[in-house]
C-alpha cells in the first residue's frame, strides 16, 4: 500500500526567525524555545549599563522519538550545507571577545557561544 502525504499550512501558520534556542527535556518530552536578543541601554546610579533582553518567540514540544528524528534530519541538512558552503564556524570564544568588550564573558568551560544557554 502506498501512502502519499499532502503538506498544508495552517491558517495561523507563521515563520519565526531566531538567533538561538534554549530548552531541556523530561522523561516525557523535549522542549525547545527559540529566541532573539536585543540590547537595552539603562541608566543606573548615573551610569549607563547594557542589559540584553531575550525574547522567546515560540516553543516547540516534541516526543522523545520526534526529537531524535529532528536531530537526525537537522544533522543531515547541516552536513549537506557544509558540503556546499564550507564549515559553519562558531564565533570567537568569549575569552578572546572579552578583551575587546566590557561585557562579562561566559565561564571558560562553556561550550556554547556567548549569550546562549538553557532555561
């Protein structure tokens, strides 16, 4: 028996651009929240400080099987992308960026880019 799938967008479909994702898992599901960061200049005690506002645009909740299938699909597409355009490189480690920026750096053992993490 052959089954074909028709892909149809919901009337309330929307696209969300995100610079990062945070989330976690439980025994029942995986949660991925997609966010964008915006610097906000504030004045405190006469000094200007910069605070990053992290706005979460959407969250996706997946079953463990769906999360594993997503990881497989994403890894395959990343491999295809890198074959066509070259290796995707992470920004300089925070220790190097901290010398040029007064913003506090992530801990030295951090493996993620600056300003990324988990909820």
